[in-house]
C-alpha cells in the first residue's frame, strides 16, 4: 500500500538502475507532472538495465531523461511487459532527451470518450496537421493504425476486445501517448 513519488534524481552509472519488485505503486512521472529524473547508463555485465519492472504492476515514468532521444534505445534499456507478458508495463512516453527536449516539443491531443463503450473514440488535435495514429495492445502489438489529417478525427475500434490500450499520435511537431480503456 505504499506509493513512491520519484522526481529530479540522477540515477546513472549504477548496477541495475531502478528495480521494482512485489506490490507497489511507483510514480516516476506523469503526463501532468513530469519526473525529470536522469536515468541512464546503468548496467550489469555489459547489458544496460535502466529500469527493471520485476512485478505485475504498471509504472508511470513520463518526462524523464533516458540519455537518448531514440525511443527504441529507451525501450531496449527497460525490462517490462514487452519483454515478458507477466510483468507490468512501463509508460515512459513522452520523455526528455539528452538534447534537452521539453514538453513544448511534444504535441498533445484530446481523446474522448475514455473509457470507450461504443467502438469509436475521437481524437482532437491542437490544429490540422498530418499525423500518424497507432493503437497498441498491452503486448506492444499494433492493433489499429491510420493517418489522420483533421483537427477532429473519429477512430473505429469496434474490432478490439475489452481491455487497456495505448494510443500514440505522431507528427512533425512530436508525439504523445495516452492510455484508453475499451469496454
């Protein structure tokens, strides 16, 4: 029943970085309150382990500096549900990079309704801009993908089973990810 709120720390050059075990709630940063932790170059035997989620609980880790701005490199240094379906998910996007990216370089959008009950949701962007919209399941598999180019876009997800998904919108101004619940 404990909750750890971790902000503005430097966790680099250590063995394993951060390891989460058992039942817990770890808050390394949220969309509304970025973590601004520096978490990189932690390893064991030449393998980088910046964050190891060794439990079934999800971890919010938004707005941290992972030592790179390449999302796949960050993913490669985090052990979680994408590596083992029995582990909890680590939500780390958006992130700050070694080149000092900040929230202004990341787009935002509204997603309604959430939870989704009728098989459709609407994405409202700040402005009309050609964007890629991708829905991922908890295993990191793309289940819906389409190009959107209007400020208001209706997305059909009638084919999806009930559960938790992630919606990522990416365009020339950046990217942003939101969690949705499909009922």
